[in-house]
C-alpha cells in the first residue's frame, strides 16, 4: 500500500512540475500587452 502511494505521489509531483513548466513557458512566449 505504501509503495503504491509513493508511486502516486511521484506521478503527482511529475505532473505538477510539467504543468508549472508549461505555465512558465506560456508566460515567456506570450507577450503581455
């Protein structure tokens, strides 16, 4: 159960890093008017 929970936490952390990276890219690429 702990190993499955640890894997789930790893997946959530990976998605969080990926989404924050996309958000950072969108801020850099889209010029603010």
